[in-house]
C-alpha cells in the first residue's frame, strides 16, 4: 500500500514560530522560508534538506510525543483510496483526508501510537481508478 512512496516531509509542531525560524536559520544554518498561512493556521516555515526532504514547522502546542511527524508523499495521488485501505487493514485514522498547504493530507497511527501522515499534491487525483 505504501511501498512506492518516499518521505517527502517531516512536520514539527512548535510553540513559537519566530524562535524556531531564528534557530533553524541562524544556529543550524538552513535556508528557512516563511510561508503565508491563513487565519486558522498562521504563518508556517519550510526548510529543504538533502534528498528533497522538507522540514515543515507549524505553530501548534508542542509537547513530547506529538512531533515530529513523518509524511509519506503520494506522488501518484489516490489519497482517499490509500486512507480507506489503511483503515480496512486496522490502522487508526487520526485525521481524515483534509486540506493541507498545496494539497491534501491524512494522519494515522502505528500500533504504538506514533503518528504518520500521507500527503498528495492538489495536482494529483484524489481517487485512483
């Protein structure tokens, strides 16, 4: 089901977006871009690293265990079908398919409660044929 995917993003929830931007830009030395969010989510940060993996930072309560989240990129689309298949096989769906910046995402938990995510660009079909 997820055998032909790559890790596209690693998402972090952070308490202070400005402090996080300063740390990852000035201390770590990453090229951090501030992305304009909406009223609900606010601005968020994007930093690209090796192998086309992106670190994404969202302002949300950060506590041990809820971050980071590994995001599998569904380059072929079909997020609804993938999430339905995960649920049928017993995965706990934490967040159903919902709008995300530039596409859709959904979160599910592994047997130990670790949250994983799938994402697809809005350029791909949501249902596979």
